[in-house]
C-alpha cells in the first residue's frame, strides 16, 4: 500500500511503498543463506603419493603394404601373433601405440588391431605419425 502526504497548501507528496522491496530482499537473503553451505562443501580425495612405475610401450606400425612393424622390426603375421601373446602375458601389460601409414589399407590396420585384441591386450591406442 502506498501512502500519500498532503502539505498545508494542498500539494500531494507520493511516498514509495517499501514493503515489497523488503519482501524481495528477505527472499534473496534466505536463498543466499540456503545455497551458501552447498557451495562451501569440499570433496576430499586421497591421492596416491610418489610417481607411477614406468609403463612399457610397444610401437606397432602398419606399413603401406600392410606388413606389421614391431618396435622398428618388420614381422610376419605368425611372429606378430606370437609377440602379441607374449605382450599380453606380461604384468603389467605394455601400452600398444599403433601407427598406420597413410597409404595402408583400412583392412590391414583393422586386422592388426583385431589380432591385438584377440591376444588379450587392453591398452591399445592410435598414434599420429607426425608426433613421433
């Protein structure tokens, strides 16, 4: 409700009703009080100390003609399967960084990846040749 005041000369002075302003301020203050504790809650994590042991890495390339290259050594399909089985038996398993020549056929790359998966290797990643 707004109230008005009248002077002796008959002029009317309107006054601002501050009740809605006070209500809005109380609602905002209540929301601030409610949401502030939510923002200050911290999640504590128990992170391991020290450095992780070095992970063995195997560079596996597929050349333009589809032959596999195991750590810079050309290998045939039987040798590749044997080396993949040996790598899968290691503890911890090495990371397989696969690179494919840009002229290599998709089927040859997919076959090598499938062979690695069938051997039981789980850490297989594709690497861009320009980064090495």
